[in-house]
C-alpha cells in the first residue's frame, strides 16, 4: 500500500485523493477537517450507514490521512455523464441504483434518530446568504422558512450528509461526508436528482420528470415500510432549503468576473422562483428552472 496514484484535489476542503495501484483502496489527505470527517464516518459505519470501511488513519507529513476500501470505480454522476455522451440521456439503471443506495441510507438513518436540534442555519448557510443578498432578508422569506421548518419538525432528526447527490453516490455506498450534520429524515436523499437543475444544466446531462418520479416513488416505498408515510410530501420543504444552500457564497468579489456575476444572478433567480412556487403550492418544481445558458442569453 505504499504506491499511490494521484486522483484529484478535493474541491470542498484542502486535500487530495489517491488510489492504490491495485485499485482496492483510496487514500485521502487533508487537515483537521479530514480528521473530524473520519471520526464521523467511523460512527456512520457503526450505525450501518452505507459508507466505505476505514482501514487506516492518522497523521503524516504535517497533515492527516485516511485509507478506506474502494466501494466502486465511478460515481453515479460519472456514469450519468457517460450515458448522456452515448445517447443523450441518463439511463434508468443510474436512477434505480441511486434509489437503492438512498433507500439503504434511509433505513440506517431511521434506526438512529437524534433529539430535536437546530439544523437549518448550518444546512442552509443562512448567515452567508443574507449577508450577500440582504434584499432577501425580509419577512416574506422568513415566513416561508418558518412554514417549512414547522412542517419538517414532524420528521425525525438523523445524522446527515448535507451535500448528497450523484457525485457522492457510488454503486455500493456514499462518500465525502465532510459536511455532515443533523437533518430531518429525507433531506439528504429526496432532493438528490433535483440538485442537477440547480447546477444550471452545465454538468452534461438532465434528469427527466419520469425519472424523478420513479426515484421519488422508490424512496416513498421505503419510508412507507419504515414509518408508514410518504416523506415526499416534504420535498418542497427540502427544496426551499436547497434554494438557500445553492445561493450561499455565490456573490463574486472581483467585479471583472462577469461569468461569476451571471452565475450569482442566476442562483438569485432560482431562489426567487423557488420562493414563489413554495408560497403558492407548498412545493417546488425544478423542472421549470431555466438553464444557466438560457438565463445568460436572455440577459444579453
């Protein structure tokens, strides 16, 4: 295990990812954030979460490292890109695999609920959103948030990933738990396919309404068997939180970066669209979100 091949830099934290020459292990390097993430991942494994098994960890070279068993060669995001490159659409196999992994996570989460605890501000980065967008720090927005949190209080609190989506889902489990924290059950998995729409269509593929419906129905089958209810009734509440999440830290500091300003305005537009939908119907249809390209063209 001394021969490691560089894979990539980690985008959400300082560190790198390496793969063993036989492909059976991955090694991640970083700082204190990685140590905290490793401790949580060990806890998650003990709770039955579908996470990679950690086989070694510690300090070396002035930083922290963790070695874990591989749970797949490619993420479902990479598989979706490959599908789209072949015939222009994501295969139903990717969707069914995502539903299977998400259901496994739900089953583990529901067995280990947490006491009621504040979660929204850390999951939604509300302080950052309101600092960068003070015009959204208004009673109308706070009233919508109060409505969503009141509804979500009916769900059990569980340990969550907070950045769950196809890039972090492998065929056998879920990776990259650096943003973990308490969440209402379902917040991780139900919006996973809708996240593609928040990315603006620039990731190389789209998810059809039929695929989103099939994925949601599969998750509902799991939650009905676990707790006698369809958690999809809270999808709109989850997506309102995601409107905050994807707007956080988007305001550019360099006035010369026109592309960054357009992307910030685009996310602001999605926030406003999501708020309008949530107020009128209690849900949010990401299928009507414009692509970033279309949004930029309309502003020229």
